[in-house]
C-alpha cells in the first residue's frame, strides 16, 4: 500500500528535541513515503542526534529565520539534497520572557516574537518558492488558536494572530502559483517551546475538562498527523485554512 506522501519531498523546520511537533511530523511524513530534509536552529549536532531517531536518515541544514544570509541561501543549500520540494513545514516560534507579560511587554520583545513566529512564515515560504513552484506544493505551519485571548500567552498570542494572517496573505498571493498555505491549530503539548511559557500548566488545564475528543499533553501525534494530512494531496483546494487539532476545545462555549 502506498503512503499518503509517497514520492514527495518535504522540508521540515523546527526539530529541536524528540518532543518537537516537527520531529513527529517528519517521522510520520517518512512513514508515509516522503523524503525529508530538516532545518535546525543553533545546536546542529544535537539536532543531528535527534534526526538519527527518525525511521530514515534526514540531512540537517542550518536555518535561523532571523539571519537574512541563511534565508537567502536556503534554496541553494536544500538543492544539495533535493532538486525540488512538494511541501514545507513551518514549526518555529519564539517569544522572549518579556513577551509573556501583556501590559509590561516592550516593543523589542514583541518585535522578536512577531519576526521569529510570524514574519518567518513569509520569509521561509518565499525562500523555498523556487523549489516549490515547478510542481506546486503545500506549506503548513503551527498555531495556537489566536481567535481568543488565553491566560499567560500574551504577546505570543498576538504573534500567532499575525502568523494566522500571514498564512492567509500567502495563500492569496501564491494560490495561482500552485502553492497552498494552511495552519494546524494544535492544543497544548509539552515541548521545549511550552516550557518557556510561564503558566503553561494553568493554560493547559483548560484541556482537562473542555476537550470532547480528549487531549494528551504528551502526545504530539495528532497534531503531526494533521500537518501530514495538509501536506498530502487530500486537501487539493484548501488554502488559507486553519485546521484545529485540539480535541475540540476551540468550539466549546464552556
Ligand atoms: N507546544 C504547544 O503547546 C504548541 C501548541 C500549538 C502550537 N505550537 C506551535 O508548534 C510549533 C513548534 O513548537 P513545539 O511545541 O514543537 O516546540 P519546539 O520547542 O520543539 O519547537 C520550536 C522550534 O522553533 C525553533 N526556533 C526558535 N527560534 C528560531 C529561529 N530564530 N530560527 C529557526 N528556528 C527557530 C526552535 O529551534 C525549535 O525547533 C511552534 O510554532 C509552536 O508555537 C505549539
């Protein structure tokens, strides 16, 4: 039986530990037949070690989305491993500690949060366009539902609202060039990014009693499967969409 991503080539950003949503997206993509190239931020030897836990070997390319040199040379460096891409996973977010205090948040912290977590979706997608365009493709990012205000999430919530809007504008501008752009709005997961959110446990408690389909903070599989589904050919006319993979919390009133 052929896999959902058989013959596809996918660039996956955002692997830093084996709890990263990106790690599980890469794993499931490989299980579904894709060839995967990873990008890593900073600790490349650590990320290469984590990549070694994937079912198949995957090269790791360095990418700091705030480094214009990295972004400008990305396509050429990906070409050392594959001559085209069918999909790109954006699994990148960062907010400095000051971003998690709304009324005290300073612009420098907000600017960093928006640049790394939202503008980077545009930077990454445009950098990959030369590789995506010949055959068309799917860009998938990860958000934490920014339609509402959450405890403690503060300026990261604003950055996620910017990410959601960025995804819609990319979808608008790249549709006619054969590129779709969608997001998975995941429920809370105990990753490294989650550890840097003060009050994450309080935020996550909502999922104890409001998720009709159930939720496990230690299981990135559902979110990663959502990513792989959006990378596949099974959403051919879906773009600018946000698919909630959150146990149903987003639609509960109380
Ligand atoms: N964990 C959750 O509760 C949760 C819920 C919904 C959405 N998300 C989103 O999922 C995505 C992945 O997060 P995760 O939970 O897997 O955590 P993670 O810590 O494993 O991944 C975050 C990644 O962002 C990367 N990153 C940070 N700054 C970067 C930069 N300047 N350039 C390139 N990469 C950079 C980190 O290296 C890391 O790999 C993020 O967008 C996050 O907001 C997470």
